[in-house]
C-alpha cells in the first residue's frame, strides 16, 4: 500500500489529511508524536483485507496543516478526532492508538463520550510522567531549540527519532519519519508539538480509566526507552479488564520494530467476542 492520504477534512485546527482502505468493520489508527500515520502503513495494509481502515495525520503532523500559532495540544487533537469520527459516520469503531494517540483516544472516549467497540493502546501516553528526558528538556526550552540552524535541527531530529527503535530503523524509514520536520514550517511544528505537551491533559482522565466499558488491549515494547514498560503495568492496573501483552525486542516504535507481532495482537483483539 502506497502511503498517500488523498482526502481532506477542514478542522478548526487546520486541514487534516486522511485515507480509508478496505471494506468491513471500521478500524481507526492513531499515530503518536513526532510521527504520522506513516508508521501504520504496513499494518494498515494487512488489516484492510478484512476491515475498513482509517488513517489520518493529526493537525501539525505528517501531511496535515502546520502553521504558526496552531493549537496542537491534546485537547485540540481530541476535538478533531471526535469531529472526524462524526464526519466519517462511524459508530463504535475499533480504535488502535500509539503514543500520544493513546491519550487522544482515551480523552475522546472519557470526556466526549465517544463509544468504541474496542481499544488497543500501544506504548501509549496515558499516565504521568510523560516522555523521555530529551522530550522533557525540549518541552522546557522549546524556544532555544527552535533557534537551531537547519543542519543542527536535522541532526537532532534524526538522532532523536532513531532512539525510538530498539533494533534500529532502516535508512529509508528514518528518512521518511524525519522528512515532515525539515521544512521551515516543519521545523517550527516539531518544537511546537513538544512545547504544547502538558501533563494536565492526562491528569484530567487518569482516575477515570476504570470507566472504559469495552475490551482494551495494553501492549508495550519491552525495550521502550521513551515510555518505560512500568507504564504498561500501571495502565493495565488502572483498567481492571485490560489485557496486557509484551512485545519482545521492540522499543517505543513497535510498528517498525515488530510489525508482525503488532498486527497479530490487533487481529486477536478484533476477533474477540
């Protein structure tokens, strides 16, 4: 499957690019930060043989709009996701979320009352504290980092994204993940998304995870250095009926490190009665 998002949705926070592949019960994939729907490309292709698979780039990410003053906070992404689900006419879709996308999915369900058929959370931003030491450093000093000249910015982004993988990313994959952040608008957008990261957005829902009344999968790369595997255990404890699964030899970017294992876990979840 070529990774192209031909459709457009005009949200209050900028144009959202999206695509739908396949036919069958709906499955919606949410990416994290600093990624895009590109990370789901191979898994989406596999799932689309039996499902209608929806991919989208959040405002400020991938091929969606990026601009000065843009609100790319968790609250903004939540409002866009709720509106997108209505735009697509989906009722109780299965939702599969990674990293920051996990927090978007959780807030959408708990604060907007959107009902899912089931939910998978892969290495999900969900409990405080968030992110790696580097992420927290940039969050506190975003303006300083945003002033880096382009060649140093590229080196920083490339090195940072590379650490999301345990075995290491292929050069072409790393290039694709870095590319959206290299233009003038992309450089600003990279630091904007980190600057607007605020742990209050998960603090608002952390004590409500027990309310999730549908099947939930919590899956984590055992070698995740961005969000410690301790988060997986804590998150599963917050959702009493959640199933916890580990992904061996995988870091934070489990879709790239173990695509077959991730696809299998999602397929098992979708097949559950």
